[in-house]
């Protein structure tokens, strides 16, 4: 079943300046698929105005509402018939759509309609319907990697990061706070992780075995947290490998000093001050086993699956629409 958003009549070319109209004219005749999650952001977004702008510019828009239990792959079976795909929802919606669209070479716009929208933030996307429509009209893309996760014999895709342990527990505890506090719920939940469970992790990194005691493992493709603060340095979504973050014994607030170091590095303010707080390694394939089962999240979505899991990089798997340059996406 395909849902449809009824756009407001005020969002027409007549309401725009001549200059703004000109920026949208490349959309005329473009075939655009909009896949949207009606539950993201508690149903409150400017998506109807965005769709109205696309139509007013002459685009042929097909709207498809996500239905629980229906696989994402079924929404994009005819993706070759479209010039652009728009994923409107939270990070889980966008990454699932990106994975279903991998290597199809159709540009994807990560429309920010969720709570945190970290993928959109990492891509440097604007917030307003007009600015997002202008990104679609500009047709500038960056080709980036995706991650493929295998858990219990099932495969899932992720664009930003997958993690087991303290970060997954943080997301779990934030769920009941998101409706009231929005993105701040993640910060509040992180502050609750003062004494997280620790265990021994057994890793295989591109065939090399490694173990450590800690509170979690993060497998990162994109590297920026809220407000585009870098999680750690040297994370690139287009280098064909993950940055694996080993969270050693302590609490998740230990990441805060590393955010400071990352910002210092970005601004060329000298050597890191807190480099001993965590360890990072690079790998194209990562297997994670923990002596105690830990919760698992990927792209902000908490799932019933737990460790063990394997993550594999999919080089250059998707083209994201953005006005940013490829180097702007690196930390």
C-alpha cells in the first residue's frame, strides 16, 4: 500500500522569489521517489512543504509510505525508473533505504525528519524544505561507503555506525525521553551511563585477532555526532574502511575529552590531550564476540540482536545528495 502526503497549497512557485524559483528549475521533469516514515519525528516535519516545492518545480513525485513489516527492498524494486530517491525519516529509515539502494547509482537525499538526523548532519544538509529542494535540484553528490552487518545469519545495512555495549544502552535508555526532549535525550541518557557493564571483547580485524576489556565497541563509517562534533579524528566515509573505536573500562562520558581532541585537531590547535581515553583501529571487516551478550545498535536504532556480529565495508555503495565536498565529511 502506498501512502501520500497532501502538500499545502501555499508552497508554490508564486510564493518564492525569482532567484529561488531559478534554483529549482532543474527539477522540471525529474522523476523523484519519496519514501517516508510517518512515525519519524513523531509525525511533525516540513515534508509536505518540501514535496509541494518539488511538484511546483515540475518534478514527477511518487510518494511511498513505509509500512511496518514490509521490507525496504520492496519499495525500490523499480528504482531504475527514477532520477532521485528521497528517504524521509530518522537515521534508521535513511540507512535502510541506502542499503536497499546500494550500487544502483541513483542519488539519495537524506531528508531529516527524525529526532537526531545524524546522517543528514554528517552530510552537512540544511533544515528547511526550500534549501533541501535546492540540494536536490543542484544534483551534486558524494559517493560514500556503507556498512553491512551480519547478525544471527541475517544481514542489515548501516551508513553511520554500529555499536555494541554502552552506546547501545544509551540509545535504549533515551527512547522514553525522545518525545519530550528530542536530541537532548541522547545527552541525558549518556550521563546515566556512569557505571556501565564491562566485559572482554574478542575481535577479528581483517583476519587479525585482538581482545580487550571494555564497555563497548563502535564500528564507525561517518564520524560526527550531534552538532557535527567529531567522535574522533581520521574517520572518513569514503576511504573503504571502518574506524573501530574500542571503549575501554570506564563510562561513555569518557568520549567527551575525545570530542575536545577532535575539535582541536580540526582547528589545528596542537597535539591531542586525551589520547589514552580510547583506542581506534582501522579495518574493512570486523567480527565482534563478547564474553557477555551486549545490546546492539546500528544508526541509532536499537535491535533485539546482540553480540556476536560481523561488519563488512561496502566501498562507494551509495551516492548521497549534498552541497558539501567529499573532504568536508571527514573528521
